[in-house]
C-alpha cells in the first residue's frame, strides 16, 4: 500500500486526471463495439490489439468522446497518441502486457504508421510568436491607474526576464505540477548580502533570485538569479521590487502568490491567465502589429517565454545559459527561436565570407597504420584475393 501511494504521488494530479479520462474513453469505446467485457483484450491476438488501438485512436481524433470549445473537428496526433499511451500504462499498472507493443517489445508498426499519417495530415504547428523587447517595454510601462493592469504589467515583465511559463506568474485553471511564484520566492541581493523585503533599498539591489518550488518536468527547488540592468524600466530587479511593493501594500503574507492584487474596491483578486491573454492581445491589436509581422491571434501567454529565448539568442547569450535561465532540460528551447524573425540571421552572411579561402588536408596514405581500410587485412593476409592465406600473417616472429 505504501509503495502504491508513493507511486501515485509521483504523478501530477493533472496527469492522473488525463489518464483517468482516457481510460474512461477506452471503456466507452469498447462498449460501442460491444467488447465491454474484456477491457484488457485478453482474448485477442497481438495484431488484433493493435487494430483495436488504431480504431480507438481514430475515434479520439474524430472527437467521438469530447467536443471542442473552439469548434475544432479533429484532435492533433500528439493528443490522440497520448490517449493510447495512457491506456497502455493502465494495462501495465494492472499487470497486463502493453497492448501497443509488438512481440519484440517495439511500438506496433500499424500504430507507428497511423501516428505518422495523423502528423502529416495535421500540417504545420503554429507556435505562438515572440514579442520584441521594445513592445514589451511599451506594454509594461504604460501609465495606468487600474490595479489589474498594473499587476499584469509587473508580472509580465518579471516573467520575461525569467522566461516564465504562464502558470508561474498568472493563475491558470486546472491542477498542475508547476507551482506559481509566491512572495517568499523572491530574494534580493546587494554585494552578496540578502536585502529583506522590508528594506527601502530593494530597487538598488544588484541581483534578484527567483526560487521555483515545483516545475513542469518535476524539478524542484531551482534558483535562478538575474542581475540588475542600467535601464530604468527594463530591469528584473525593479520589476521584482515593484511586485513586492504591491503585495506589501495590503500586508501580504509570504505565501501570497505574485498574481494577487487589491482591486479599487479593496478586495483581493487574482490576475488570471484568461485576463492576461486579453490584455496582451488588446495591446497587440492597438499597435501597428502588421509592421511587426504579428497579429493578436498569433500571440499568446507562451509568447513571453518565446520572447525571452529570442532576446537572449539575438544578443549571443550562450546556449547553456539560455537553457539554465529558462529551465530547459534539453534543446527544446530551439522551438522558441523564430527563424522568421529578420534579425535572427543578423551578420551571419558577413561572417560566412570572412574566410574566403581554406586548405583541404590530404587524406592519409594507405601505408599509414592509422588509415582505416577494411580491405587492408584481407590484402595483407591474402584472404579474399583468390590466393591461399598466408600462414605467417599472424606470426610475431619471422
């Protein structure tokens, strides 16, 4: 029982909820084809299991069990095969073999082909575009007496400098492993000495550290530090200090989330992801967005993380630094580097012609013992040449 509870604790509640949903879809699917009495397909061959899973994937894709709030008639390949994966995990958790694998333990060829077919039909994935730094500055420094807008501006600016996910600086719906940033997660430094939040010197700190308690990839207790800039507005220290001052204005406790603000009526409210998206797209709509090659529909809350990656890349921040600051565990951040941005290849062409001539080192000769020649053994030993093998080819002494 203890091991089972520990295993359950290793799964985010949102992941567990999706797995339960997909298993319910599987049960409903079997009922539709009159196979509800054998949910683990014990009476079927390996090929038949693969065929049933393929039919289930097609049913998921066609939204047989769910409706889209946006009116989309089909689900993408990733979503369909996430359902297959969750059903397969349910099989294994109950002591039955993974129904998506073949006799060699590899993914079913039938399912593999179906997955590729779905992906080809999905077309290109439209990633949310990044926003230039000057537009982030204009959006986050626009004068306003609205507490909601002020809180959004402060949180978005801080999120940009730390490449935050939207669920880290805004309140989003649904259970998630990632924990939002709290007041206690912000720490200021001056000459390597911690400055308490009660100090009047927060804005003069030379560094600010954000402590990420829980993250998407199940990493926990990760500290990321950014240094102050000389810019009066585009500065992570000043952005964090503004948030602390706002929370202090209503005596917030250390566990208070940074998206909390006090409304004009005096009640405490949260900046939700839905509201943040509306404010973000409203700003894009109000500017000359066509000259920037973007539109409100191509911008989303993930654009903040995308903008951070692009800003670092364009200014030649090393790849390992981008990964560490953005908390990317792999090169997945490359998806955020938008090749369509005109400045992406800035000076690359100039650098390509800086060395107009170079010399090819000639290949090593056959007589060189370092040369890899697969025929050299046969040639030296007489094997494969039509002649009898040299009996002394392996002799140490003549």
